[in-house]
């Protein structure tokens, strides 16, 4: 019933393939991506629940990462803090000539100012602060982050121009990052709880639909020029990962497309895990 190359991997009983609910839900998702409005744009999504059911489209197609990659340096530092190799209270000086435009609040400082590593992580995730993010990248080293991503199994960590500290991403790499984020948080200690707190409360939200927001939605967005992304996991009674990566050429399409996709994936999650035959 699919009109484009959607990849599926269902690890449930074979009757699932005969579910009218699932067929109709997948058709709706299919029709969204086939809309004339979105033709000629690059889009990708990845869904995976804890039972191992996977639905994805263009999972290996790469996009400019934008702020979605900011999760990686924060996870790396939090892991090092947990193992006592980094002190979150360490102070780093942000000079006036280091201030970056666009997202964030540090750009408004009036003089050179010190911030703790913990504060910089908070600003990076909650405010998507570019100055905070780049300070953290420089603190641990871009090559270190590249090696870290590769050690997790990602292929494209920090790949891009030498002067760029964002690089490219695809769903295949992002699911690796986010599975490690969830694993870190699920330890349920002070470090995991702190990271989760930041990821639950971003200042700017792309996905705002009532269905998804009934649950804890642990996420990080990315937005730069035509790149517009949302990635994370949703804590329903049957939690699932959701990654939506886009390059849409009209501003008015962006938020609606990501929200419409998130609604459809939530519905599919309910059918896969809580369906009534």
C-alpha cells in the first residue's frame, strides 16, 4: 500500500500486516509525503518503538544538522561528568568576541562573563544558544566529538566544512545518538535527571500538537535556513523514538509538516502497541 520507499521492520505477530487500522494510518502518512505542496523538498523520518518496530523513510539521506546536533556534545560532557572526568561546576570565560548571533541569550551579555559547564549545557539545550554550544565544542574539541560519535556507531558526526561545528546528520545517526541519550537518562541518577529536565523544557518548540504533548517529550530541535528538524523520544505507555528531518523551501510549510508527521507517527505507535482488533 506504499507509493514510496518506506522501510518497515515489524517484530510483532503476522496479523499486524492485516490490520485495517495500520493500513489506513500508513496510507495517511504516505499521502502526506505525496502532497503536491511538499514535492521537490527533501524530507525524512524515523520511528522505532521499544519492541523493535521500525518505520522509516529516507533514513540514510543527509541534511545539514543545524541545532539538532547540539545534543551530542551535551551527552558527551554529561557522560564524562558522571564518570568524574569533567566537573560541571568548572567555569569557562565567554569573551565578547566569542558571541554568536541567532538563537540564545548569552549574545546579550555586556562584558566578558564566566559560565559553568552546567550552565552552558542548560543554555545549549533549553535556549539552543549558539555561543554556549560552540564554547562547549571548543572545550572538549571537535575531533573528540567526531571520534565519540563514531564510537557510538554514527557515520557522519561533524562531517562538513572545517570552520563549521554542526555538520550533517541523517536519521540513521540520530537514532544512535538518541538511543544513547535515553540509556543515559534511564539510569535515573542526578545526571540523567538533569539532562532530561533540560530536554523536556525547551524555550522554542516545533512539535506542539496536543496528542504528543500529553506525554513527556524528550527532544531537541534544529533550525537553520531551510533545515528544520525535530528529534527525540515520546514517553507514552509504549515509548517510541521519533526523528523528523526536513529541508522545506517555504517557511509556512515547515512547522505544519513536522506537526502533521508527528501526529501520524503517534497514531501509528498506538496501533502498533495498543491496538484493538
